[in-house]
C-alpha cells in the first residue's frame, strides 16, 4: 500500500473509533440519567441513538438545564458522527484484509480461544455470572433486555410499564421495594440458568476439542454462531439483544465484551494476553483450525487462562515454570519489632511492592500491623484512594503496585458525584472535615467493584462502570493515571 493510503486508512480508523467511543459514552450517560427517572423507558424512547434522539438531546432546553452531561455527550456524538461519515473508505476490502492464510488462521485461533475462555468464565465464575444476571435485570427494568425479570414484571405488576408507573405514583416506596425484591429473585434465577446453560456448552466444547481439535469444537458447539447470533435461549427464556464481541486491543490483548445490542452497553468483559491463551489452549501451529495437517493438541488445561508473571512484578512472583516457589518470609523478617517502613522515609512503597500476596495476607491478619500499613498507605493524608486502602490484599493479588495506588487519589474535599438512581449527591468530606453525606454508599459500591474483580483488567472495567454511575464525568473524573489505565484497557 502506498504511504498516502496508509495515512488515509489510519485517519479513517481513528475517526471511526472516536465515533464509536462517543456513541458508547452517550449511551452510558443516557442509561445513567434514565436510571433516575420513574419510567426509564421514556428516556430511552425519546433520546436513544436508534431513534436519533441524541440530536434532540443536544439542543433540548430541559436536557441542557437538567442534565448538561447528557447534552454534552449528545453534541460530541453528533460531531464525531459527522466527521466519521464524511470520510470515504480509504482502501478496498482486499487491501485491508490479511491475505496470509497462516496469519489469518492464527488470528482466528486467538479469537476462538478468547471466546472459549469467556464460555469457561460464564460456566465457572459465580461472581461474574451474578454480575451479568444483575445487569440483565437492570437492563430489562430500563425497557431493554428480555430475561426472567420481564416475566416477573408482567405477572406481578400488571404486565406493562404503565402499570408500574401507576404503582410508582400510588406508593413509590412500596413499589420500589417490590421491584427490588423481584429483581433480586429474577437475577438469582437468571444466574442459575446462565450457569446451567454455559456449563453444558463448555463441557460440549471440551469433548469436541478432545475428539478432533479446535475447529471441530467450534463447529459442533457453534461457538462463533452462539456468541454472535444476538439471541441466546436459557431455560425457555430468550436473552434478546445479547452478543459477545471479540476484538484485539491496541495493547495486543484479546478482549471479549458481553454487549447489549439495543443500547450498546457492555455488561461484562474480560481480556487475555496472547501468552495467557497459549498457556491454556496451546499455540496456533498446534491447532490447525481447519488446516491440512491434523491438530496436535487434543487437551485443554484445567482452570482459567492466567497471565505469566515476570520476576519482581506483583511481589516476589516468578515465571510459570517448575522451579520451587520462594519461601515465604516470617513476620519478624518482614516487620522487625513490628515496625513497618514509613512512607516519609521513601522506603514504604518498595517494601510493599516486594511483598508476595501470601506475605501481605499474613501481615494483614495482625490488626496492629494492618493498621500501621493502612496508615502509611494513607500518608500524607487528605486524599481519597480509588484503589481503597482497606482492600490491600485484593489489590496485591490483582498486581497493583503501591506507586499506582498512591498515584490514583483525589483530594477528599474534591471527591464528589451523583448517587445513582436518585437526585442526591455524595461528598467524601465536608469543608469542616467531617464525613460527607452519601460517602458510605459510594465507598460500599467502590469496595464491591474491587472485591468482585477477577483480574487487573476486570477491575479497570468495573471501575469504568462505577464511574458512569457515581462520578460527574465518568472515567474522566478519575485522576489521570487511573483514567489513562482504564481508557488504554479498551
């Protein structure tokens, strides 16, 4: 391809990505604003992307006054769409395609491996399944998805959004309580159905792989069709608008998003490196994906695909080899006379980074030592740690360094935002230095995001979702180091 063609292609792809990012940001902002309305479906009907409502939202006086963040997101989407649609496709499909059959086969292998790993995650990760089930319920309540919750609403509340609206008008507290109970019960049933469905699919996938390899497993279980068809039936209930989208990120990670087609909203995602997928599924040359030679790999390793950890990262970890693990140091070796290195001396960060997850767990169980560690994490004070001080062992397990934890802070008096689903706001600390209203609710939501994370990228995804509900400007409200990590993880 000539150099001008490359520049045109790069510009086209950049403008396309900026448009898609703007569309996703608008849809997420609309979801957040709609969640605070008595009937969220009304907001969706009037201002959805599908109906062209973003153009109306950009100029609607009520939106501009009551929800300026939605008007701003709408204006950005309209602008990015115009710029994107003004460009012509710079090169032919043939020129864009990767015409090497070897490279194409390798690319398809990693795509199928990533989809298979998402299948495994849904089959085995209870916390992840529960989060998906809850998101399904929330989406149905907003007028989007069809799940078990839709049946409950139809049977228990008159069968229509109008009936729900009437209940809200008659008794808001009681109707909300009933809806919450219905949502929780529905989410539990949906989670059970997801578990059963994907467990069966995973077992069928493994069996087909062992018989004839990856291509056979993909064909027999319909993994590509299943994940892209747009409708999955679980226990007689269709999850319409669900699709599993695979893409290779700029960082070279293989990412799978569980997305709502109607809203473009991600309700769950996971990323894996090439090394992690190869560690579980082997390499492309071992899995011919329909090539002439037979597959040489007829087994799938037990357990999730995990990232290899180099020496010195995430504490005293090591490569995934057969060498013995380093011996865990004793409490006296780590904190002689119970003394934790101080942050002011410049020794605390490196000391914390050098701890293995097991060593930090051991120290954390000693209340006196734990309190000393937490005091040094908070030093010099006056800052809100988005990677929460109380979640030290979990953050260590996920691979965050103390340098990152310290960098991802906001002055406590500046930390504030909306409380999702209400017209109220939370504030970390008042001007008088007291705990602000709603701070406890915010901290509980943030803690849950960290607790439920399965790996580093999953936490970044959960923090992004948290930001759209609890912060004024989504991930842009985070300090720059955390914001950039989140945006770069896409």
